[in-house]
């Protein structure tokens, strides 16, 4: 399936943001007009479309049960306890 071009926004002479729609989702690729080296437009398209395909493929996956143990919140709490003991 091909993406559909939806429009663009120019950031002065530096960048052009190109908007596309693919399988009902919008994504952006950036064309650098200032000589900045980055990913090619094709690489950006391929990565964005692969991400959209992955999201669609997994949109009905069950949400895993959240657990405090091993979470970032537990890590923050441990850090905060350590700071308070200093």
C-alpha cells in the first residue's frame, strides 16, 4: 500500500516537513535543505510505515498488567529514599 501526500510546511530555508497518510495514520518525513545529513527520505518513509504496520498489527494486544516491583516508579522511590538518608 502506498502513502498519500497530504501537504508540507517549510521551516524557512532549513527544512521541509512533508506530511503523508498511510493506512489511516499520518506521519512526517523531513527534507533537509541546508546540507544537513540525516536519513534519506526513503529511509524515513520505510521506518514510519513499518512503525504504523507494527502499531496496527498489535493494536488489539492485551495491555500487560502493571506491577510496582521492577518499575521505574520503584526505582524513583528507591532513589528518593537514598537521597533522604544523606
